């Protein structure tokens, strides 16, 4: 069963209790997500090896690396999505605003940490109902829903394209529109962090560009973590970049440093296209 | 020379196989069409408006019908759906969405066994469970017998259709903070709805023609049934009773009943196919 290691959780819970005695740290210093010594197992196979890093608020953080390096697996620990997979196990410390992810209710975690997937996955419902779904799930009722749906669609730069077809099936939209709809759907519940798992891998360059522009606009209201196969994309959109290889976080730094002046040989080989 | 021989051999084999498969198909199709055509011919010519409005009459009298059997069939099928569909559906949801592999395998195996149990045995079960304790035959017992027969297919259909829904939809809903059960009932089941509806209808059509389990549950009745706890006439049992009688006019009535039953099953089938087709085309859009 997909139960996280309880021993490690109790460790992480004791952490904020200790620090509460000290003077509160300035808000900008507190990372949005703090990961420390995260290990992850699919059965007996260890997919992540002792990963520690911080995701900073209102910044775009990109994870790059070759296929199977663990970047998506690590991303999915941020909203505990791996728990839906049987026979997996996570160890280590994961804090959202200083609070352990594992001490929260899983539905709360997922409301606060939204996710957009590699393949757009609109529900077989109308455009309106897709965006309203998260609101309804979280108990929002009545006329507020209508306003929130419009707000979210505007934020996802989709409103002008769909405002007259809100009650048509979402499946009628193009691939790029569907992906922006999924972003709107995720934004509707106002997540503190938005995870994007290779959101553009199935899109053409124009649709990709639109999504990237969108990321710039929404980073004021949320914190973005994006997994991408496309190094140019990471270089364009990300403030920070982490390079993963064989389940380890090889290097994590300012995007410019990772691409122009990496400190590790593997990173340099990868970003210069020598492998991967 | 050699290549010529091989190609000749291949051509002969090819023609022979094509001939065999084609002949088999022809045999199957022609038997089916013969039965259908004969039933249409015999049943259609015996059908009259009185058949739908009147009660059965003794042999020799004209203008008898099977209104009570049509209503009786409707009532038993309604009861059967009320029992078979919810149980099968919820069980299928459990198998597809919650259960572990070993347990699912076990349940699936038992379900397939239940599906293979001869229908007359199911009739005996309903007899022992309901007719015996209540000490008389009833519509209820007939409905329960048919309902039990519907469970295996309802369960397997639900399981198969839910499994065919991509996991990405479940993840999408759960990523918005939906609980497992909310995800299943607001995203997964609606996505599978057209398949589920038509599956259930085909299931109903399948039991609509069952005779054996009704013989000693609903029994039969030459008059209007006095209620759910009383015996009722049904079309399949009427066909059986009339067809084995010694009277020509009853034989005619049996043909007409066969015709009506076939029309009923065909209507359900075609409706189900239409629902499947519509669901598939809306999913493609």
C-alpha cells in the first residue's frame, strides 16, 4: 500500500515546533516547498536518492534531465500524487510553508498544490463544468462559481476563445486550448503551488509559446514547478533549474548558472547536448 | 519450377480455406435468417390488436390475447433490473476501482461461474428462497430469479467499462482535491455512462427471453396477476405453455407471442447500440 513512512513524518513534524521558539524568519526567506533527504521507492526499486532542495515563492522552478531520471516522480511527491500508485513508498521531509505535507489531509494538499499533466485531461464535461469542478469539490456553491470560472479562464488566457462556447464539451477544443483549460481548472482553486508535468510535450510551437507566456503571467499569483524535456524551455521560463540524473538531483541553481556555468560535469554534458 | 509448385499449393490452400470459412458463415447466417423470417411470417400473420389488449381465452374462442403476459413480463423485468443492476454496478465499481488484484480475480472467477450456472438452477434457488417460505408462486420470485441472472453480466460490464476510462482522468480529479469516491462518481462513471447504459440494456434483453427460471417462480396465470406477491403470466412461459398444447389456435398465439418478444428484444438491442454509437462519436469529438 502507498503509505508514506510514518517515522520520517514524525521527524518532520517536530521540526516546526523547535523553530517556533526562535524569532520568525522573514517571509522571503521561507521556501514555499522545502524538501530534505527525499527517497522514493517503487516496490524495491529506489527511484529517488536523498533529494534536498527548496522551491521559492512566486518563482518558476524547472526540473530537467533525461527520461527516467526521476524528475516527474519527484514532482509528484509535492502533491502526494504517487500515493495513487500501488506499492510505492516515500521517505524524508517535505514541507509546504513550513508545514509537513504528510501531516495534512491529502485532499488539502492537492487543493493547495495543483497539478497539470503531460497529456491534457479535460473531463468529459462542458468547458464551464471542467473549470467549476475543483470549486464544487471544495464546497464552493452558487453564483460565485460563475465569476470564478471567468476569472480562471481569463488568467489562463482562454476566456476570449471560449466565452461563447462555455457549455460545449471540452473535448471540442484544440490540444493547446485543452491544456490551457487544464491550467484554468487548476488555477480555479487558487493553489499556492502549480506543478506542471511536461505540459507542452504534446503541443505545437505556437501553443507551447502561449503556455510559456501564461506561466510568466501567473507566477505573480502562484509558485510554479515545471518538469520539461525541452532545455530551451527551461532556459526561457525558469528562474531556477534542477538537473536530475539517475534519481539524484545533480545540480540545483539559478537557471543562468545551470546553463552557462554549471559546476558539475554531468550537468554541462547534458545542457550542451552531449548526452540525453 | 519449384516456385510455380509452391504458388499453386498456396493458391489451392487459399481457395479451400476461403471456401470453408465462407461456407461456415453462410450456414450460420442462413439459419439465423431462416428462424427470424419464419418467426416474422408465422408470428406476424397471427398478430392482431386483440393480442395486446385481451386476456387469453379457452381454445376454440377467437379474440384471445396476452395482455397479462406482456404486463407480467414488464413487471418481472423491472424487478430484475432493480435487483441486478444496482448490485452488479456497485460490485463492478468496487472491482474496478478499489479491490486488490487477488480479491478481484477471485470475484471475477466466481462471477463467471455464476454466469455459467444453468438458468433452471437459478430458478430453483429463487424457488427455495422465496416461493417455498411464502408457499406460493409470485411475480417477486420471478423478478428475483431474473435479477440474480443479471448480476454477473452487470458486474463484468461495469468493471470493463470503468477500467477502460484512462487513469489520467482520475488523476486530474484527484489533483483538484477530489476524494476517491467523488472522483469515481462525478468523473469516471459519467465518462463511462453510455457504455454502462447500453451494457445494462443488452443484459436486460438477454434475460427477457429466459423461460426456465420463471417456470416455478412466476409460474403463469391465465388472468391478470393480483399483485407482486401473486403468480403472473410472462411471454416466455406463455410461449412454452401454448406451444406444447394440442390446439392449433394456441400454436398461432404462441407464434404471435414469439414475434412480440423478439420485437421487444430487438428494440432494446438497437437502442443500446444507438447509445453506444452516440457515446463513441461524442468521445471522439
